[in-house]
């Protein structure tokens, strides 16, 4: 296991990704992590991440210097290296100007982290301060034109430092450097696989839950579905899933989910039809944030009501993912690591005195998909595009009525059918239809029409933080448009959204 100490770098999750890609388990912890706790974790190596602070700022995050006496190999990256140097008696100076971008790295010796790497290679720099003098026992292993001390090592103590970022794609040999650290320096074996994760996780759930009852809110998305299946494998019928049909779902979604999840599994699912309650509360509401608040509140009421019927439940399971768990340290606010509650069921655990079970809380989204495949979840669920909690309510722009929802549902079904048939579904982060609150004039046969406009949104993205509109082939767009206008009553115009995020967002509301 590798421990990553997070000094607030925008790249800290990327470091974790790289370690896991090498099939080694890792965990990110804040700088104030207790050294005794580190001992109990017994990591094979520690990585100190970069961060936005300067080591000489009063409030800059620092870890306990005791970590250097644990006898565990340590790699400091950027700020992490500066922290190591400062803690061990070297000096760090302000560079005057930031060095940002590519630099040519000149390597002294092709050993240690630089084994199997050419003596000249590119690296990605992003720093203000630099190491000015080394602590005792350290030597320089690489430099760049601007930075004499770009890489350092204390051979006997297994302490390494890199001023540049090996975790980003822009450092082409970065993966090899990290792999060298993991294998040669730390002696890690690439044994962490989804099969082993699933096995350990099932055993852990069994041990935690024992013969108690667990409740899970099932949304039909990949995270809650994988959570359900994993827990079901661990405790079978002691798990009860609650699926709330809010009337804002895509066409046949509830039915499809029921079929898919119950096909092979003897899994307890309670389907609650709460369409009327949601639509009644949403009547006349047009403000997107008000819609969200109402939906969140009704969901809580319905869920709580249903969960209350399950007597003696002691646990609430959630599909929380790793990015939700890691709250990066802020430069001046001090180190924090906060676990966020899923917005849908926030508050319920305390109210019902439930303990949380979050078996996915150390996984990234794509790892959850691999896990889903590993434990036999149907492909359709594993590869489902994300769908927002408020559902079609934020895709019917303006007022929500049953009729408008139905128009959108039909248009969206056509769109998805075409996207799936074309083979684009998996390449897109999301693809969906939006119903606009304006009408336009058209002509059908000899008749003038005055009807709805549907916008198509299809985006590529890695994490929804940024997104680009998908360059779908014109012929595909043409098929979608023709089919929607011909098959969906009440639509006479289809437009394609060509905005990226930022400055737009993925959803229209
Ligand atoms: P935006 O529109 O902010 O969306 O670019 C980013 C991602 O978040 C989803 N989204 C939501 N998910 N509740 C959710 O559970 C919401 O209120 C919500 N709003 C947006 C959106 O579908 C996209 O994947």
C-alpha cells in the first residue's frame, strides 16, 4: 500500500491514478495524519504531493517530520520535495518567477527513479520556489536549464525528490519514474486488481454488517447499482434497495432497471411510485435551483418514509466515490479531509441512527465500472452515462408538466436509440435531449405548425468539470433530427448545442 500525503495539489488524484494503474493500492491522507496511524497503515512507500503553497508561508501545510524516521521510502513531488528539504535542514528559495511548462531534464545517472530512461527527457514544471541547498546526505540526480536541483536522492534513507510533476501526461517518462519508485524502491508488487478488491470488499462488508439490515437508495446509475450488487454478494437478503420513481425518469427506465437487476439476482428492491408527489410540488416552478430543492426535499420525505418501514435497519449504504471523499487541502484554510454525504440522502443517517457503508469510497468512476464488470453487473448498467438526480426536470426548461415530460421522454428515447446504434454511446460522457420553453413555426404537408423545439446535447468529458461538444457526424445528427420531428408529436424543430464547458454547463439548467 502507498500513502499519498496531500498538500493540496490539483494533481493529487492523478498521483493516485498512476499508482493504481500500476496495480498498487494507495490512499490519500491530509498532512496532519498522525505518524502512529501511518505505522498502523504500514505503507510500503509514501508520496508527498505538490501544493500551491510556499514552504515559508506561516500557514503552509506541513506533515510531521517524524515520517522521515519511519524507515519507509518517500518520494516528494514539487512542494512535497521542498517540504522534505526544509524539514531535513536544506533551504528553499523563492524563484522570483514561476516556472511553468515543459523543460528538458538532464539526468546524471540512469538508476533509481531514472532506470531505463534516456539521459535527456522532457518534464513538466509548475513551481514558484526552488531548492537552494540540500540537506546532508542528499545528491542531485537531474537538472534543467532553469532549475539546477530538479531531482534529488538520499540513497541510504530511500528519500527521493522531484521538482517537476511525473504524474502528468506532459512528463512522458513520468509513469516509468513512478513505476521505478513503486517496484525498485518500495518493493511493491502489482497485485491490486479489481478481483482482489471485490473479494476484500465483500469480506469487509460481511464483517462490518454481520447479520444486521442494510438500506440502499438505488438510482439506476452505475455507482448505486455496483454498490447494491457488491453488498448483495456479501449479505444477500439482508440488503433492501429502495428505488424512487419520481416521474422524472427517462422512458421505461424504472421497468428496465427492475428487469436488469432482478434477472439474475434474488435482490430485494422496493419500487416506490412517487410521481404525483413530485409533479404536484413542481407545478408552476421554473427556477432551476428551486426545482432542485423541491426534488431533494420530496426525495428525502419519500425515501425516509419507505426506509422507516424497514424495521431494525442499522446501516445505510451509499455509492460515494473517491473524488467525493477527497477534499483537497486549501492553501490557507489548513488541511481538511471531509467526507461529503450523498446529496440525496443527506441527514438520514443521523435521523434514523444509521451507520454508513460506502464500499466504493476509495474508487474512481472508471474503476467502479471495472469492478461492476468484475462482479457480473450487466453491461448496460456498467456503461450507463451519468444521469442527474433531478432527472428530466432540469431538461424540461421552464415549467414542468406531464405532457412536456412526455414529449421530452419520447425525443430523448429516439436520440439514445440512434446514438447507441451508431456506436457513439460509450465515447460520450452524456448525450440527451432538452425541451425548450419556446415554440417555432414549421410546415408539415400543407399545414403551418407552431410547435416545440428540442435541443440535442452530446458532450465528451473526463470528469464533467470541463466538457466539449461532441463532433457527431452530420448524417447521425440528421437521422436524429428527422426521426424526432417525424415520430414525436409536438416537435417541429431540432437544434444542436455547440457550446463547451466552461463557459456553458453540460445541463441547460
Ligand atoms: P453541469 O450542468 O454543471 O453538470 O455541467 C455536471 C454534471 O453533473 C450532473 N448534474 C447533476 N447531478 N444533481 C445531480 O445528481 C444535480 O442537481 C445535477 N446538476 C448537474 C450533470 O448531468 C453532469 O453530469
